[in-house]
C-alpha cells in the first residue's frame, strides 16, 4: 500500500506544482470531483449524489466544501469566475464532450483535464464511456465509443496489485493510459 501512495503522489506532482502558483484568494473549481476531490478546490461539482459504476461505486466526498449538483455541459457559474478548474476523467462520460470543454474554458482562466487514451479504452473499456477522445494536430477528435468490452485487463488490475502499480508508473512516465492537458486562453498543452 505504501508503494501505491508513493506512485499516486508522483501523479499529483505536476498539477500540484501548477496549483501552487495560485494566490490563496484564487477560486478553484473541481468538476466531477466524485470520490477524490482536489484538496485545493473551493467548490466541487458533480452530476449526481448517488453511488454508481461511473464513480467506481465509491461514495461522493465533499470534505466540508460546497457541492453543486450540475451537468458539466451547463455549469452555473459566471465567465472566468475561477482562476483554475480541474476536470479529471469526466469528458468521456458526457453526451457532448465538445460542449463540456467549452464550458470549462468559459468558467475558468486556466485548467487541467484528463481523459483515457485510445489504448486505455481498448484495454479497459467501460460501458459508460460514451466517447473515445483523441488529440490530432492540436484538435480534439470525439468518436462514439463502440469498442468491444475486454475483461482480461479489468480482472488483472483488480486481482494483481503489482499490475496496477506498474500501470500507474508507466502512465506517469509516458501518459500511455491517460491524456493530461493544461489549458489557458491560448489553448491546450501537454501536462
């Protein structure tokens, strides 16, 4: 378990470094905060209060912070109200990921988004992932997720702890399984 904690702290390093540049008064929004809200967030957003597979059957955590139940495609905030928005593993769940991206850019000056890579979707297909999202020539490409469901890798990661740890380490070094992007007014760039 200590190895997992170490690897997860490495995963957070880049985002934490970026957040450390914010002033203490700057507002931070976490969209799709679910069971792992961003500690620096002032306000949390999630689509639902219920436990379900999309949240890995984990309870919603709010850690004493305000929670707004809303759809990422229609965020109830003013333009540029937040200095930073965090959106981790949410876009692939939405009905219109392009609209979700527009909303994130509308409500925040800067932000961080992640979504599964094509390889991750092939290996760990989730029935509730509506889209496979890719970046080609600096643009987002959204394809309906019609990939077949594969149980082998799910079973391996659930049963073999070392498999999961290796996957986390490889992903942090290469972003093989997760696309991680920062954005600002100029556009998106790799984290």
